[in-house]
């Protein structure tokens, strides 16, 4: 598997970013716009926190899942994040200790703010032609009031290759119609 060969042989955190239920109808209606924004925002959050908290450029691989185990619609992104990264000058590797990557609550707040901003910009550019101002305003009010934008962070795994294999196999086995969605990295991830 080409992707597994690119995984660094270091510890990785498994992180999951989930869109709130109030945004799911919009994601179903405009998957390319919403999923592209979602991938971009997840990358921004990891890059920003890696730089500000550890002074490092972290590495990550992300896979979009749009279903739960029972195949109910539930868009979320699984991310394998390196437990360390290159220093700002690129000269050294800066490891992250055995503790945690970043608090899930902090990443959830960043996800909420960045996604709300992205949706406002997209609406201003008429990316959601079926939504009028009142419908969009109502959806945004619900999203802003949503108390918990869920970002779950698991402790670091010593070897990420088994986790990557599971998610790719699970992803491909459960998907009959696969579409490529652009991501902020030069690698394109495919998702249902």
C-alpha cells in the first residue's frame, strides 16, 4: 500500500473531527464544498496548533468517513498525526511527549469558529443556491449554539500502519461509490 510506505515509523495520535448534526443536511446537499472546507480546516487547525504549541510542522494523513458503523450518515475525518514534527527551520525533529496532542475542546472550538467563517464566505459567494438568507441564518444560529463540536484525540500509537490499514480497508470495503475530494495537501483522499 503506497500510503503505508509514506507513514513515518514514529508514534502517531489518532484524532477524529466530527461535523455536528445541524450541518449534515448541508454536507449531503453540497458535499464537495463542505468536505473541501472540512479537510482544509482540519489541516489549518493541526498546522496552527503544531506551530504555536510545539514550534513544529506536524505530519498527518486524513481519511473522510461519511457513515457510522450502521451506515447512517455521519461525516467525520480520521487523522493520524505524527507525535512530533520538524522545527520551524526544518533542521531538527521535535518530539511530542507521551501525554496528549492538543485538548479536544480547544480543537473543537477552533473547528466551530473556522467552519462558521468558511460557511459564511461560501454563502456570500452563492455556494449554496438553494438556501435563502433566512434558512442560512437559521442553520448558522443552530451551528453557533451547538455546545460541542466533537474532536476526539486518542493517546499515541507506537505503530500507525495497522491503524491506517484498518481505516483504508474499512473505508474501501464499505464504499461502492468513491469520489475524490481535494485536500489541503498534495495528496488527494477518496471518500464516499
